[in-house]
C-alpha cells in the first residue's frame, strides 16, 4: 500500500486543467474544463503522474471559509487503483485542511464511505442524485414571493444570505456559478425585497447541474428549481438531501431517476453544516 511518504505527490494548478481533466472523463463524472479550471484556481490540487508524464491521480482541497474546506476529485486511473494511491492523496488533503485549522468535509459515494469512516469522518445526512430530461410541470412561487434573474449587484447579498443557512462561506463559488450560467441563476424575494431563496446551475460534460438551491421553504425551492430547469433544455442532474420529500415527489413526476446517492460527512464539527433544512440542492460533491 502506498503512503504519503512514498507517493510522488505534485501540486496541480489551474494551468494543468486540460491535463487532469481526462481523470474525471475516465471515471464517467460530469465535470468539464470550466469546472476544473475554477476548482484548481480557487483551491489546492495534488496528484501523481506516471512514467509517461500523464496524470494518474488527483485530489483537491477547496476552502469554504476559514473553518471549513471541501475535499473532492480524488481520482485514480484504472492502472493505479487498489495500490493505496487514492487513500494517500486523501490523507494529504486531510493534512492540508488540519494545518489550516479547518474542518474537512466531503460527499462520499457508497464505495468511498467505508474508506472515510476509519479515518474519523462521520455522517451528516444522505443525498440522492437525480437525473431528468425536462421540467414538465412549472411550479409557481408562493404568494408574496417573486422570482427574477440574478445580477452582478446581487452577489454580495446572496453570499450573506447563503452563509448562515449552509454553514459555508463561498462567495467565490456563488459568483462563479451565477456569472457562468446566468440563464439558470434566479433569486426569490419577498414583498420587502428580502432574499428568500436562490438557484444556480452550470453546464457539465454530460448534463446541466442544478444547484445549489437554498431557500426559506420547500415551496420556494421547488419554484426555483422548476424555473431554472425550464430556462433551457436538459438533461439535468440535481443532488437533493434525502429529507426533502416534496422535491423528491416533484422530481419523480418529471420522470427523474436516482441511480446513486452520497453521504455528506465531516472530519470534526462544522457549525451549521449538518442542518439541511434550507439546503434543497447541493452545488455538487466537488464544490460543497
């Protein structure tokens, strides 16, 4: 089994996004070059190369404030799997997070969770990944709530609204998504002009990802999801905390299927991160 000491771990910066992108393509994941470029620019990447100079493994730490960092993109090519490379890179990421005095968070697949538990990670809540082709039924906003497109001037307010409801400090993530796919970026406001919810989205290699969706209520969240999905054709993926039954019911009526799930986990306690009551869709396992 490989260890951190024996692995030839190298940094991965944004200039290398095209070189590491094949790792997620081989794994069948949805990230495109824009995702890799943003993640490596906003976070810290680490990986290993083979004798031919091609990247054989990757990992990423994305800071979400001073006290929380997201670990993701732990990928290993088929020929390097089962040799401890992925676990070694994961431990390197954990060291990075701990040295910064932060708590590590991640979204674990069913295959990954047994690896994370012995390292001290604990479960927060279950997540279902839904796939659907189109929004057949548009949901009207509740009485007194209006939806409108997000503009650049809304971004500071959006970050302030998001932070206490998600436990994350992610203004850069929100700004990137809002400006990257403005047709999927909608804000919900009450009669006084206060924010009561928002939805963002991004194009992926295979499908458009809808999320994050954060809102005061599930009714507002449903109106936002259906609005974003109706803005342009799919297919779509959306990662929804399992507790939100009304969202699940609406997705099933759209013909959505959920072939896989995740478990949100942390290594330590992160204030507010375990409360999914206002989080109706995630930014994705790679963004938190």
